[in-house]
């Protein structure tokens, strides 16, 4: 292994397979379709594994990601208000080949997408984005959601497919979480009832995030969930209580390059390798978890240096030693790398392209 | 302009030229060689502009960056303890074609580089890295620096070229800064005197960071400085008092994609576009500066969403509008993009490759 370059992101095949299997089983048990968010891995190979396990389609954030994933799936949700002419035109083109849904929260976006379909001759499915508490995107009231749905119904080139929400604000202890999820459920129910009373139905009600994934059955209105991070997991999930270190499939292998400062070593992974993302449920836990030295803390990241406080470690990492770091937030971390290394037991690691990296639009 | 994709990173040609000119003039005035750190731009084109303005060579952090920059410069400093076999061998190979210096702080690194030269038949220049207060890498005492220099002198394949330091801890008001810089100067002077008394000389004494660049003459021991960020500048420099908004050459052009949440708009730039880097001299200032709406604050970044608080703005950004954001930390931001857009007055923006992006080793 010492002959492989560092920093390198290793992906553990068996852990990925188990993470995918477990989520698929949960979905099957609760009659929830899984539509994995591919932002986490940006990989056709992993998307194929998710589809083979029963995923009903894929989720993306970007047109560029949709174009890459359209090679492996015929049903893609762009969970993003793609309203500029370049994205709208690209999505309209894609909708000639596969089923595409876009989640939007404005008449402006509906009109932009509809206009694009008129040029290329296709139909785009629309999910009305409802804010269920995160305060990022999404219409604020059931009444607004009804009005936008009615607009979609009367606009040529777009098709009303349902509702999307993102409960990204739901974290923390399960008791509090179930309270929050029941408020999400109430808002969805109220919206669906209002739609129904006006003759509109939502074929898709899309929700879910990795931290809330396994409680999605508490929101009975959902027909599908869109977990992304679950495929790899990270320290946000571990320290939030939603995964274990053993369920983390992605580890950055780093080399110790300096030990000149007492009580510290420096690894060859800074914020250009691990990102500057802090661990949201444990801000002071540092910039990732060092597997071989659990008492170490990555206290600071420069661009290419990671400073690791080893003052509480019983033994010291040596110069030239390779150590494994589980990142705080795996999604933007994968996004930094053109390739990752796929690891199977008793086999040499195999380099694998991050297919949709660099697709910024 | 509306037909260009967003998010896109625009580089203002005239501002880049003026930033380069001013730093070159400062170096010439104080007889300091400028060795720009190319980590900021990772671009051969911009490196050529810096060399044309009189830079004596280039600085890189990575072997991969050195390989890219070796096509435009014959004198490169790897300001990084590159001690693993892959980097050492790559550097030894490069040293057959051009002059390469490596900054190291351990006997281990000297031995690794020397061993690599023996296989390929080259000589690598060594700068002894001295910690002048940042506590990241670098030997702690003049005595340790002497011992490592003596090791270099007696090791085949490596050549003692001098000393490197990085005063990255020096920030804040100029009075405090000049005190700190005089302590840096004292440590360098002490080390040089000790070397001299043992018959060793430092041909190169390399220092500098962008925040301290224009005070480098206060450290009379320096022969060169390695500013990187100055070529573009960013909000760290602006809010630290080292640059103005008008001197910021790199701006992310973003589209407003949602205004569904009152008092807020969402732009299509999250942490996969702007990074999660906060503004070090003003942690609560948000994730970048919105040029057209100076009263706006980018309060949160998801991966592809930037939430912008517009409650203090007199007018509201409209859906579909393109706005310009100056990032907090431009170096890791450039690193996210395969291409940037070069902007000259009265010309269409031109797409330009970030040549050394993705060179992780």
C-alpha cells in the first residue's frame, strides 16, 4: 500500500454495499421508494449499485450531474430550482430522452422551464418545493404551493408530478427529531388536502435526508426519500448519532510529513483535500477523525497541511507513516478529487473516476 | 453576459496585472526577489505574467504543481516537506531538467530526497524550514536548523541552498505586526549567525505571505518572498486591511435561484463553489461579499445553495439576476474549478484552464 500516492480517498466496497443494502431494505419495509442523491459520490458505478438494489431513480443538484447520471438511469430528479436559460434548456433536452423532474419554488422557474421545452419539444415534470422548516428554499404555505401547482397545471410543457421537501433542519436527539418530523408531516398533509380539494394530486411526495432517513416512515405522506450521504457516511453522521465509524466507507489516506513542532504532526491533507467543513454536531472535534489515533485532533487545516494535535496520544505517528482520516463532510470532499480508490478485501485498490466532478452548472 | 453559465469564476485581467506590477515594484525597490506561490491560481498563463514582471522563480506546494509549472519556469521551490517516495522520486526527476528547491524540517525528509536522487542522478536544493511563530512546520531552534544544515552538507544528492520560513501567524494591526516581524527577523539573524560561525551560508532566505508582503523589508535577512493570494486578493485580505475590494480580481458570478423565504434569496453557489472557508478577520461576515448588494450577508452555504440575508438591503435581488461574490479565501475556491473566465474590457470573457487543478500529490 505504501507505493500508492497520498492523499488518496479510499472507498471500502463492502461497507458501501452494506450501506446501500440496509437503506434499500428500509425502503422496501416501509413501501418508500429510494431515490439516492448522487451529489455524494458523483459516480456512475455507485449509482448503478443503488439502482440494482432497487432505487426507483436518482437525484442530482446540477444539470451536469443529470447529464452524467442519465447514462445509468431513466428517471432523474433535479432537486434544485434550475431556472436560468442554460440549465432550463439542458434539462428540456434531457427530458426528450428520459423522465426528468425539477423541484421549484417560483412561477419564474416554471415559466423558464416551460419556455425551454417549447424550443426543444419535451415535457418536464415539476415537484413543488415546500419549506418544511429549514428556511432555505421552498414555498412557505400550503396556499402558495397550491397556487404554483395550479400554474403548472395550466402551463404547456410542464407536468405536475408532486411535492418535494427537505427536512435538513432536523438533527439531534430522536425525541426532538420525531416532534419535528410530525410537524413536517402536518404541513405535507395540509398541502395535500388543499390540493385534493382543488382536484390536484401529488404522485410523488419526496423527502428525506441521511440523518432523518430511517425515521421517514413517521412522515406517512412521503412516497420516496433522497438520502445521499448514507452511501459513505462521515463524521457529521457519526457524531450526530446516525452512523458508526464502522459504517464510514470513505477514508482519506494521508502521510505524516512533519513532526518538528512538539505535540503535533502534520499530514499532507489540508482544506484542498478535506475541505474546511467543520463537524456540525461537534464543532470543536476538529477536521476529521484519525482512525489509527482516536485521541488525536486535527486542529487546523491550511491548504495542504493538516495540523494534528497528538499530545493526548499514547504513541506518536512517525514521519512517512500513512494514516486514515474520516472526513467531517464527505460530499464536498469527494468533489475535490478527480479519482478515488476502490478497495476490496485481498485485492489491490483500483482507481475510479468521480464521473460528475467539475460539472458546475 | 447572461448567456454565460453560472456559477463561474471571473478573473479581471487589468486588476491581476496591477496586482502583479505593484508587488514586482515593491520587490525591486527593496531588492527582494519575488517567488510567487502558484497555489492561488494554478495557471501557467498567470505564472508567465509573474515571471515576465521579474519574478525570480515560482513556488508550489505539490509535486504535481511543480510538474505543471516546470513548463514555464526553470527555478521552482516546493515549499512543502515532500518526503514520501512518490513525491521524492518525482522531484528528483524534475531536478534533472530544472533547479528545484525543497523546504524540509527533518533528517527523514533529507534522506528521502537524497535517496531519490541516487536512483535518477540529480541534485535537489534544500531550504531548511524554520518555525518563526506559526507552529505548523519548521524547526524550533537555530541549533536544530544548524544540525539539519550540517546533515545536508554531508549528504550526497542534496545541496544546502538556504532557509525558509512562513510568517502565516502575522495578522492584524500594523503596530502589532511590526513587533511580530521583528521577532521573525531576530530568529533568522540568530540562525544565520550560527550557520556562519560553522562555515555555512544561506544563499536564499525565503519568507513572506500576502498579508505581510509589503512589510517584508522589515525583515532584512530575507532575500525573497513568496506571496500567493496577492495576485487575486479576497475578503480575508480586504477585511484584514491588506487589500481593497477594487484590488480583488476574482469574483464568482452567481444566479439568484430562489426568493421563497422572506428576507432571503438563494444563489447557485454553495460550498462546492465558494468553499466553507470563513473570513478569518471577520468570522461573522458570512461566506463572501456580494458586490452589487453590500448590505447583504451570505449566512449559510449548503453544497449548491448559498443563503443570502437581504433584510438590510434597500432593493431585492431578482430571480434570475446574476450577482458577483468575492470569496473569503480565493485559493481553495480556484481549486474547485476546472476553468475560470478571463475578463478584459470590451471583450467577451474567455475560458481559461486551471492547469494544475486536481494535482493532489
